[in-house]
C-alpha cells in the first residue's frame, strides 16, 4: 500500500453555547492547537443549524441546555441534514439520560465542561478525523450503564465477528477513523467501511461509540487512562 501524506488541513470547528464567556473559553483552549480553527460561534441551536450550512465545519461543539432550540434537538436535526459533520456534546450536565439520548440522536462525542482542557482538544481531533470520543468520566458512566443493562440481558458477544472484523473493531475502539484503520491494517478505506457496517450490525450497536464500548467491555482493548474511546 502506498504511503499517504497526512492531511494537515485544520479541523474546522463551530462552537455553540448560549454563554459568551464559555464560548470565549472554548475558543481559547482550541487556539492552543494550530491544526484546529474555530470558524464560527452560535448562541442557540437554530443559529447552529444555519451556521453549519454556511460554514460546513468538521466538528460542531454543542451545549445541551440552550434557549430556543436545545443541543439534543439540534443534534437530531443535524443528523437529518445532508452533511457528515461530527458532533460533540460539551455540557455541564453529565446525567445518564443526557448521555444516552445524545448518543441515540447521533452525537460522536460527549465531554463535560469540568473535564481537563486536554480532553476537549483530544475530542475535537478524534471526531474531526472521523472517530468518536468520550471523556474518561463519561466513558465510565456509559460502560457502567451498559453493564447494568446486560446484567438483565444476554451479553453482546464478539463471537459472531470474523478475525478481520475483530481487528477493525479493535482499531475503531481506540478512536481511529476509517482512513486511519485502513492505513493500520493495510486495507482500502471502502473495505474498512464495509467491515465497520458489518460490525455494527452483528453487535446490534447503534453507532461507533457503542461498538467501541462493547470492545472495551469484552476485553478486546485493555483499559488505559486516556479517553475511552478516543
């Protein structure tokens, strides 16, 4: 497989929060990375939808509780748009129901405003590359919730996966995008996309985050102190 030159185009970010001071703080954190570019700011979900259409960002950082149109409704509407934009919920509220609904509506990541600022940068880079990201505290809650659910339901086994699908799942669980998985496993990106689709179907996972959590829970990926998944 030919070597490819890394894509150094900045990750374009739209910051959405009803508090101007919070938006300024997020912008300041993201400014630490020269490969991240905040292209616009919005104060509510309606404005977020309009600015997403106008600026075509790679990542939208969405607060949950906002006037007019809240973040959870906004991510659901974004997923009905003809765009592949990555969405990260960035909120003060880490209640399980918010996390669950955000992932069900199609969010690619979930961060808490109280997290270490490095988690914000890690999350934007990961989702900007086509991956998924939960901060460690959020990942812990998601895994605990899934374990509680599976206490009363059969465990989602990885036995149905082929060896290559397990390889793809292991790479996906570390937060790699399809292009990065293709590079690691010496596959073409279209083949990786097909494997990811098969993995999600066989695991009954609704998105990459759920598949990654299942991989961690099954012991396919050893735990580490960084974000889970990246």
